[in-house]
C-alpha cells in the first residue's frame, strides 16, 4: 500500500497534488532510460567534480536520442506492421557502425526491421486479448 502526505502554505484542490505525485513516475522512467541508453550508470569517477559532467553528458545523449525519436515520428510515421522507432532502437542503430563490420551491417538492419515487426504483432495480440477479457468480464457482470 502506498500513500503520500502533502502539505503546503494554503489548501489546494485534490487534482493538484495527484498531478504532482504522478510526475514522479515520469522522472523515474527518464532516469531508468538514461541509465540504460546513455550509460548514466557506467561512470567511474572518484571525486565529486567529474560526476556532474558525466551526468550532464549522459542526459544530453538521452535528450539527443529523444529528439531524434520525436523528429522521426513526426517526419516519417511508422509504416503499417512496424512499431515506431524507439530510443533503444535508435541507440542500437547508431552503435551499428562501431560494433559490426560492413559485412554484418545489412544483417543488423534486417534484424531491426524483424524485431519491430514482431513487436507490432505482439502488441496487437496483447490488445486483442485484453479487449476480449474486458468483454467477457462485462458480460459476466451484466448477467
């Protein structure tokens, strides 16, 4: 069970503290994404001075990926049957020239398209199953 205790200089309506509490998850998700995508958790600094530099660089890398993702979604929407490019996929594609020689480049790009197609199918199946389950539960409740 979770709860929040809120206080302020004057009374506020309930939606305001609920909105503030909900932003906590956005912040935590951003930090988790920064750890995985931009290497925020891979610093090896021994003093306080280089740590803010590392964090700033990692968050700039994450912001760079997010801007590219947003621009890609706006300029080139995903075709039918593929999920849109994610920050994780963009990071993988950027690392492609450094990781694989030219012979594997085509294979890696093909793998990226296969993964996005598979994720689209999985998402569709998941939504269909949830819809069918919701329909069954409302039918059972109405009987």
